[in-house]
């Protein structure tokens, strides 16, 4: 029987965006800063001009610069958590762990009433912390824990195109944003590939706690995003 993951987990942080409070501490205070990502730059070819007394000849080489964003290590996408940050772990510890790897968040909602998010979020309070295209969900009630503030889920994927920041996050099998569906099938032969339905676009399901969305279901279609853990709509 086909498993159809819920789109609401991925959309909950977007629904809360108008309420986002810029912050860089785990208590929601302070000003958020934009992470400066490491880059690797290749050789830039300068312009050159050659002239002779009898014939004036000018040759100009095109200046090209290629910039590659370095992949981030330590934040493996899994059904158990994000790298060493496991679902159910305390919010302060997970916040500090991710911050140590990719720097200060770009947005932080602070702890808010779930009713203000516009999605069916469990618990009495919820918090979304964003690092560009990576959003962590914290709550006080989820299948991972209850009665305390903890890490419950994440979503990872760019709003447009196939480039995401932090860059290069992958599953244990090496599948990341922009990889073809053929690779997803080869690495996870038991994965379910779902066509679009009335709830969401094309999607994939690897195991409980790890699924995502696709550009289509053909071998040449691409992985668009990942969703891990438990969150709004669960």
C-alpha cells in the first residue's frame, strides 16, 4: 500500500514566517545574523591586449570565475535526527550543536502557541529555528518526547531551484538535493515513490521519519527536499 507523507510538516515553518522573531540564542533573544558560507574559488583569467606597429590586433580573453559552496559535514539527514542531534534531545543542546557547525540562525520564531502557526502542531508550545533552507522544529510534545522542550523534526530544501544552504546535506547513503530519482531508487530499493495527489506533489518515502518531495517520478526527475522526524500534521 502506497505511503503518502503529509505536506503540512514541510509547510508549517512557512506558515509561521510572518511571526518569526530574529534571534541567535536558544531563548529567542538577540539579533540574528546571516551565516557566511565557506567558498572555494577557481582561477580567474585576466584580460590581455596585444598591438603591433603595422597592424593593430586586440585579443581579449573572457574572465571566468567559478565559485563552489563547500558541503557542510556533521548534519547527516536520517530518520533518527540530524547528524548527532537526535529527535527527543533537549532544544538547547540541539540548537548549540547546529549553531557550532553552521553558525547563527537566519530566523527564530521563539516559543509560540501552536494555534498561531496556522497548522495542526502538537503540544502547548512550538518553535521553528531556520538556517536558510534548513528548518528545525522544537516542541514540548511529540512521539519523540513529552512534557519538555525537545527536537522533534526538520525540513531541508530550497524554495526555488536545486541549490540549498547549508550546502550538501545528505542521507547516510549519499542522497541529497538535486540527485536523480534513479539514484534514490538504487540506494534505497525499498523506497516508495509516490505520484502527485490532492495533498502534495510527487514524493518519496524511505522509512518512518524520513521522506521528501520530487520534481516527478521518472528516473531523470530530481529530489527537491527532505523531511525528517515528527511535526505539525503528524
